[in-house]
């Protein structure tokens, strides 16, 4: 399984737990933010490759894969018989009129494409872990069997919550997008004022800032030190794949009051 990173570590962990071999392809970070070179993905695929996983928008980067890149991935999958697993959990949380392309718009019904989504983020059902997968119609019975061993028995109140979210939740989805964008601006404005912080580019979506801090090479130990000194929790970059060891993830989907306090503490500790 090819995993496009930086990405949330549970994906790699789950694949390895069921006996899969994982290979990572890291996105490139430049003046245009995080971008994916599909030729790099193709170069690590071989006869044993069964799936390519990516998230758009990404966690922790907030990066959005343009439709042109998605089409290239789809063609790669078609040519080599590889499944595309598209995590679109943050697709409703984009800023500045950025449209998040979906594989739903470019794939045919029987393409080897699985599209994953969730009520956890845009509808703020974080702990509920209720979601859905869009899959080829021919996989109906296979997916039904898989559900028996994974998520069969989802509680009734969560199912009603999902129904209500789809029926009446559009205003709330807009609120969550605006809430996250406001948090992003508070956090990134403050990070821009800290000389040691290297932000690279402000995220276009999702709920995380992903940045480096000059002089802090070990993000794990640095997060522990920052937590001890400031009571502000950051996620260490090494969680998100090789090459991210010097990075830190900060979640800005919090109240403005909390974010202002957190950023003042970080400024004092890092200046």
C-alpha cells in the first residue's frame, strides 16, 4: 500500500496491523505549499501494489490535491489495476473559496476507487466516528461482509445524528468552516510574529497548522517541553511520516479566546 504523507499515522498503522507492507511517498514542500509529484508515486509501485491512499484536504497539512493531480492518480490506478483510497473527510472545510475536488467527479462507477468520508469534522461529531464509504456497486456484498467485522452495530442515536446532519446541517457546516478559518487566521498571524517559526504557507483547508521551529530538531521532546512550560499541546511531526520529524501540528479549531491565550504563551516561550 502506497501512503501519501505527511498524513495521520493511523492509516499506516492499520495497514501494517493487517499484514500489509507500506511505502510512503512524501509530498514536496515549496513556494506553492505542499504538492504531489505523481511520477514519484508511480516509481514506487510494483506488481505487489494494491492500493494508494491519500487525504485531500490533508491532515496535518491542509493541502488540497488539484483535479489534474487526481486525474493522474486515477489513470495510474487504471493502468496498473491499483485501488485509489481517497480520504475526503475535510472536504467541506476549505477557505478563500477553494473548491476541494472529489474523485466522485472524475471516476466511473466501476473504477477501483474508494471514497472515505465522516461526520466527525464538518458536523462536529468528533468522538462518534460515524462515516461512510462510496464504492463500486460490484463491491456491495464484500463491503456488507466487512461491516459485520468492523462497524456493525452503530448505535441508534448516532444514526439519527447522521440523518439530521445530512437533512438539516448545512448551516452548521458553514459555521464550522468559518470557525476554522477564523482560528487559522488567529494562529497563523501569531506564528508569523515568532521569528523562530517557519510556517511555509497558510493552510487552505482543514483545522491544522503544520510548521517548523528553528532550533528544535526533536519534535517529540520539544512538544513535551512546550507542554510543560506553556500547558499548550502540540502534536510532534514524526507522527506524520518520515521527513516531518522537525515539524509541529497545532489544531486551530478552538474558540478564539483559547487560541489567543495559547498563542500568547507560545510567543513567550519561543521568543
